[in-house]
C-alpha cells in the first residue's frame, strides 16, 4: 500500500518500523519532526498502522509491508521499501528496530 504527498522543498525523514513493535517511539519522533517543518514518511506493518490511527495527522506518506520470514521474499520487500524511500527524496532514515535480517538488507540497498 502506498500513500504519498511528495513535496520537494521540505526535508523528508523516513521512520522505519518493520518489526511490528516500538509504537511508543514513533509518535514522539513524528511530533518533533513535524514541529520542525519536516515531512514524515513511515515504513511499517499494517498491524502497526492499524493500532495507531493518530499517526495519520503526522505522516505524509506510507509504505505498508509485512515481513514474511522468507529470506528471498523479504529482500524483495526491502528493495521495494528502498525504492519508496528514494522516490520520496528522503534525506534521513531512522530505523526504530535495528536488528534482524530485514533491517540489514535495507541497509545494503
């Protein structure tokens, strides 16, 4: 699922939480980033998005994905996430869960 309202003149920050947890970290980050005039795009699972409808007022673009546990398929998912990040002209990526193969694969892109 993809939602985007790209604006090229404003710095864009991507928050990535594909582990499906750490919701508590995201809202304060989004609030601070929006208050500083930045765009926020979120790469997350559908479950995380559904649990947090308040994110809608802070997020300018979404890349919604589910990690499968299948190494080859997950590499493809992270490749698609990286394409979204590039498409959105993201200047910084914040990895809220910095563990696991999927995060490593995203960093290799």
